[in-house]
């Protein structure tokens, strides 16, 4: 599986961004997808995940109500709509594929990773 993340950039606090992650190499609808982020000087952390069909989603408490994860299996793409952005959302955002689909939150459960896209939120 190859993953290509895009959509990062510089935005003011309160603004919005939409990240995209295009997948290839395996039937996209057969695995779950997640977004993680790594703030400067900190460890990578879970942000959101979506199940194979798109019906099941889960979010970190820090983004619940502000971020929305979705997927378009016809386009082999997963999205992360980020609204009401805060400076603490500044990070490199990574998309990842979970082929087993049993634990959407744990980093080690993910099998493939994209290259990351930088999101910077200014105050």
C-alpha cells in the first residue's frame, strides 16, 4: 500500500483545512484508515480513524467536534476536515492504513504510512 498525504499549510487560528490521503496498491475498501500527528518535539499521536466502509469513526478527545474523518472508496482517498483550528493543532499529519482493522487507535497496529503533511496554525 502506498499513501500520499496532501493539503497541509499555514492557517490562522479559527480557520479550516482539509487534508487528503490518496491510497494505491491494494483494495482500498478492505482496510481501515487513520490520521495521526506529531507536534514539534513531541511523540506521534492518534487523531482519528475510519473503518473500511466509512460508517465507523473514532476521534481523539482533543479534536472531537472540530475534525471530521471521511473516506471515498471510489476515489481511494481518505479526508480529514479540520475546523476551528488552534495553535496546538500545529503538527506534521500522517495518514496510515490498518489492514487488520482491530485497533484503530494504537500506532503500532498500522501497517503502512504516508509521508506526512505539515499543518501550522498561527495565533
